[in-house]
């Protein structure tokens, strides 16, 4: 095994061990609908609810909230940098049993000789009615584009960080976290008419506390001091938007029907992406947990102290300062969901995924709902975590089982998009 591959395997094992605590340690636990954590503090005070106009919310509050999330949780999201396509090649003309075409697009972020680059694996459906454009899903993945797209000819992640779906580690990861943690149901996605773009965000900022900073510094060199990113999730969130910069130029893609998808750490990034980028029409944040859809001031699941010490490179250092005082930040995650209003968002959960804290994701959805109402939309329509159907714009989904991505999850994601993006 070469040094790079060995390094990749070590990283993958670290990932496995760190995330493994969820299904292993919590296998007997189940989220409860009783004894919910404290409610989210109100975003709108009663006196504001009657006086605040929808326009006032959109323009002023969102800017203030973005500023607060950047100051206290994620650091600046470098979404002001623009991305351009620098190369494209066809990888497979008859991809996924002939249902699609697979291309690889190389993208540069910002200008200059040191501007960073990354790859998008883009699958587009072959059969599209004349004059129609395909809705787009942009996903971020854990193991590299060749694995998620099941296409070995795609460029591998830099430094051999990826993991193979067929190796021993892949078998273990699939057994614990479900098949679709590694590979997506590409045929089903294409059959339903979606274009599906995948990005491995570790190409831009490594998911590694020792290596992330030097990757972040590459972006800092392109930005004024006050806008320099300080943590990985902010750059991963901007990566969704950079992918959109390029893909919305593609005449086969409908720029008015775009969704971002992320599981767990990428679910945190997907929510943040939707919050700061109004081009994104829908968000799927599956088991996004602490720093995602779940309230920081929660009493259950992963603690703030734990997440900021295990993953110091994910958040602004300011977030870790609240580690023993999770009630103290002046904002909480329901406000991030509120920044999506009135756009649709699916919050995926598992009853035994107590680590990701479904209860407080539900609380956050309740807390965001007044802002949806202000903007003329139904937010969370479900009365209880176990209500399975939602016709509100905030769709809370919970299924049996723990942390991971199953076939059933993807079916639910696609049903949500079928209803919401068409
Ligand atoms: C760890 C981490 C979670 C994260 C998860 C994942 O378990 O504690 O916050 O969501 O990894 O990304 O799979």
C-alpha cells in the first residue's frame, strides 16, 4: 500500500471510529417525544410579529442573522468568491444503465495562480422532453466522487483521502451506516429526471483538524481580512454555491429548481448554504445534528463541548467558547432554518440516532415556523415528531434506525423533491 493510500485508510478509520459511537453507544436508546428539550427562544417577539413586514424580514433580519452565525458559529462563509468552469470531460455516455451521461467538471474558485480548484461529478438524464430542463440536486460526499457516483474513472480525491465501496472498510461502513452513505441510488435519481452533481468537499478543505487550516488559508489569501473563513463547514457550505455558479450556466439544468443535499456534517453545510444563498430552492439536511438543524441549547445528544473538541476545525473558535454554556449564544439553529423561509427544507432523522438529537431538530423546526408564516408559507405542519406526513414547507422526517443513509431515506428525499421542486 502506498503512503498516500495508507494515509487515506487511516483517515477513514478515524472517521469510522469517531462516528461509530453513534450507532454503537446508542443502540439501545431511542429519541423520545416526551420530555422534549427546552423550546427554542422566539425569533419574533409578539410586538414584531404584527409590525414586521415580509420585506423587512428578508432584507434586514437575514443580514443580521448571517452576521451572527458567522460571528458565533461558523466564521465567514466565503460565498462572495465566484467559481468558473476550467475543464470538462465526458466520463460515461451511457451512465447508470444508459439512463444518463456522466461528466466531470473542473472548477476554479476566485482568481489568480493560487486559486483553488475542485471537481464536480455531473450526471444528467439522457431522456428529457424537448424544451425541458432538469431540476438539479447538488450533494457533498464522504469518500470521493468515484465512490458516490460508482464510476472509477472520475478523478480520485487529492492525497488518497477517499474510501472504496468495495474494500474491507467500505463493507464495514456500509454495514453500519447503510449502503447509501457511500453510493447514491444514481439510477433512481436519473429515472426521476434529476440532474445530480456530486462534490467531495475535502478536495477544498480536508476534514482533518491538522490539515484543515492550511487549506482554509488558501481562501484567506483571496479575501479581505474581515471575510476570511475560519472553519471548514463555512467553506463546504460555499462549495454548494460555487457548484451552482457553474451548473446554472448549463442549458440542460433548470436554475429555478435546485436543491442541496447533505448527510450529517454535510447536512450542517447544506443548511448553511441554503441560509446564505437564495439561489438554492430546497434543502435536504439529513441527520445534521449539532451545528445543523438541532438546537445548541439542547439537553440530549452530542454536546457542544464534545463536538467542538472532536472537530475543532468545523466551527469558528467562538463557538467552542460556549462549550460549557450552550444556553449563552445569542442565536440558535432554528434561526438558521428560518433563514431558508419560505423555501422547502427536509429534516431527516432516525429514532435511534439520539446523537444527532432529533427532538431538538423538531424543536428548531417549531421555532422557525413563525418566520415561514410571516412570509406566507406553512412552516412545520406536523404536531408531533411521529406525524409522518407534512404538507408544510418544513418537512420533518423520522424513520426507525440510527445514523446513516438508507434506500428508504433516498426514496423519501426524492418524494420530497418531486412534490416541492416541480
Ligand atoms: C460525528 C459528529 C456529528 C456528525 C457526524 C457525521 O458523529 O459527532 O456531529 O454529524 O460525525 O458527520 O457523520
